[in-house]
């Protein structure tokens, strides 16, 4: 008989859910609701067979009185992202995601129609509201919000399985040689078509790719290692972004937000998410203007979704986006992006730290390391030090900033790994 062994990341998240469940009161709060609605599904998630949707994790933390932006939620998010990525990489994972995405989109549409129906029924009742209908409407709205959240989550997980993580999946990608047109592709309307890749170019001595450059194939596609950042003399072809003025970036942002609002108003959430993915894959210099425009019109949640997507970009691209946000004075967004990326493989994070330092963004590299040390094990930190020995002083400083105990744990892990004298 073949015994299936859970990936380490899935096992770690399942153990964390067990810790959360031990602190919850059975039959109370959201925990009681989910246990009553789908006991078998909840049990499968606690066993690690399935991945608990993030909105459910948030609700369980709410039962515990934890803040959505607190350290407990940050830890849970990192473990959830790592577990979902490992779960999706299993054989048949992509097909399972597509089936679940289609089912959840159906659930979203049903909940949306049910919400409209119940709201109209309430509006027709004269005098005191119908308590039963009002209660049903509240649940329908909750179902719609959860289904929308899960469609976004599943779409992003499916996109992360694409051959090029910086591109949207083929189901929503353009066929980006001909340039797509129309409201949905407003973000790309002003971009010139990129030339075909040329011969390999020589990097500067610092070894980091120019900000915003996108790499095709080779080592950079799977993660820029710190050793490569120090020693490589050649790299895959670089396609430079189109130089733009602030006025150009503002116009592109306004076009994108106009298209996004139309798609949201028409209930076309899948296409709206695709537009955000296109923005992540587009010129990084436009992102600060897009952030400002989204917040101006009350679409801050879409900016949060975009940052979540950016957290899964290849290391060099992730560092480029973080650098652009920092340069534009969007420090909180930059640090939020880096915190969301700490669940990635250690080699990816080492490459991102090296790229940030090479671009002079030492503060952002420090923020990434600090977030990493808060949620990852000391053994993971030792692996990062082995991949990026030049960053060891900054890693130790970040551990010291977290707590004296974390610094002691790091030093012990470094000694065990034979890196104490590095």
C-alpha cells in the first residue's frame, strides 16, 4: 500500500490549525458555524488533505480576538501561503484548482443573485422589516463576500503555477505578439510592443539587474540566488521598460481604474482580477500612480490584492516593485509587500535581499529579513545565510531587532550549520 506523505509546508499549517482549534470553544462563533455547515471539509483541512480557505482562517482568528493586521495573522498568512503553494504543486493540483475556481465562481454568482432577490423582497415589505428575510440577506451577503475572496485566492494560486510567475495564466492572458486593446487592457494601451530578446548582456559589477527589468528563462526565472548576484558576469536578455513621465503614468493609472470600476460594476470579478495581474506584470514605474488612484476612488481593497499578487513575483521583480514603492514614499506598502513574501523558498528570499542591497535599498532588505525571522524557523534563517553570506551581518541585526531570544536561536542555528565564523 502506498502511503502519501504530506509536504512539510502543509503539515506545518495543519499543526498550526490544530493549535488554533485547541484555543477555540467548540460550537461557538465562526468555528461552530463552519463545523456545522461542513464538518467533513473542515476535518480534511485540519488533516492537511485540503487547504482551508483564507477567509475561514481569518474568521477563526476573529473568534480568538486576534487583530487582522496583528502578528498572529501575519504568521497565519505566511503558513497558509506556503501550504497552499506546496499543495498546488502536487500532481493534478492545477486541474483541481481550475475545477474549484469554476465551482466557486458559480457560488459567487448564485450568492450575488440571492442577495439582490432578498434585498428586493425586503424593500417591498411595508413597515417593520421581515426579520427572517433580513437574516437570510445577511448570510447571503456573507456567502457572496467569501465566494469573491475565494475566487481571488484561487485565481492567484492558479497564476502562481504558470511557467512564468510574472505573467497571468493562459486563461486570461492575451495572445501580451499583438498588443491587446479595449477597456479591459487599459493598463497596456500606452505600452509599446517589446522587442524580441537580444543577446546576453553584461551586468554591472554589483550584479543586480536594473530596476524593473524582466528576465526570460534561465536561472533568473526560477530565482536569482545571492551567489549569482555577486559573481555572475552574464545574464539572460533584458527587456527595458518604456521610459515614462509622471503624466504618462497618471494617465495609464486613470485608464486602468476606469476599466476596473466598470468591470466591478458589471460583476465581472474574474476580468477585474486579470487586469490587476496585468498591472503587476507591467511597468513598475506606474504602480505608485495606480495606488494613489485606487485609493482616491475607494478601491483600496484592489490595491491590497495587487500587492498580494506582487508578493509571488520572481525575486528580482519583487525587489524592483519594492524599490519603486520605497522610492515613491509608499513605505507602508513596500513593507506590507515584503511581509507577504516571507513564505517563499529561502533561495528566493536570499536573492530578493541581495537585489535590494545592490540597489541601495538596505532599509527594505532589513524589513524583509525582520518579517522573515518573525515567522520562519532559525534553521530556515541559517539556510538563508548560507545562500547569501554577504547579508549575514544584516540578518543578525534583524534577529537582534526582533528579540534577544531570536538572536540566540539564530546564532545557535548558524553554529550547527557551520556558519558561525562567516
